[in-house]
């Protein structure tokens, strides 16, 4: 009897869990997931822009904490060489629209004030 109960219990574990669809997630959860993915995908960008996108100098603009839609718009321009920077244009041509949206969400999520206090690269 005990064995039967155990067997049926382990059978239960084999049942597929209901698939978690995007519709089941709140906007906040979706945004957090996008930011998380964007942080990974932004690795090659951070070489130049710094981890929080606030490294500046020469012609390098600060991108951390800027508006999401503005960042996404500029990335699109670089990607189609409407605005040209050799390294960025080449790199962005390996990104699809979802990748660009993720990195834009990541850099937009940077708390500029907090990052500025601890970032030696940012002019105070
Ligand atoms: C080789 C160094 C380098 C890499 C790698 C790089 N960038 Fe840039 N980025 C620059 C420079 C330099 C500029 C300024 C170019 C200009 O003004 O035309 C710039 C400009 C930008 C701008 C425009 C900001 C503004 O003020 O209009 C955005 C947004 C941006 N980069 C995001 C990214 C993202 C996202 C990545 C990764 C996918 C990335 N960059 C990778 C050097 C780099």
C-alpha cells in the first residue's frame, strides 16, 4: 500500500507542469526578465561603455539611465548604418530587434545617481 502511494506520487511528478506563458507574468516581471537578459547581452557593449553605461571620455557618450525608447531608436540607427560607428554598427548587425530591446532595457534601468556616486569614470 505504501509502495503504491509512493508510486503514484512519483507518477504525479512526471506530469508536465502547466506551461508558464508570458501572459501569466506581470509587466514588472517581464521588464525584470528583459533587463536581466539585456545585462548578459550587453557584455560586448560594456567594454567601451562601462558596466553601467556611464563611462565617458573622448567622443563616448554616457548611455546609462537614458530613456528606453531613445536608446532603442539610436541602436536601430547604428544597426542600419544610418548613424555609423564601425564597431557598434558591426556588433549591432549581429543583434536582432529583441536583443536590442533587451540591452536598451538594461541600460535604461541604470540608476544614474547611484551609479555616479560609485563610478570613477564619470565626471562629477
Ligand atoms: C568600440 C567601442 C563601442 C562599443 C563596443 C559599443 N559602443 Fe556604443 N558608442 C561608442 C561611441 C564612441 C559612441 C559615440 C558615437 C557617435 O557619436 O557617433 C557610441 C554611441 C552609442 C549610443 C548613442 C548615444 C547617444 O548619445 O546618442 C548608444 C545608445 C550606444 N552607443 C549603445 C551601445 C550598445 C547598446 C552597445 C552594445 C551593443 C555599444 N554601444 C557598443 C562606442 C562603443
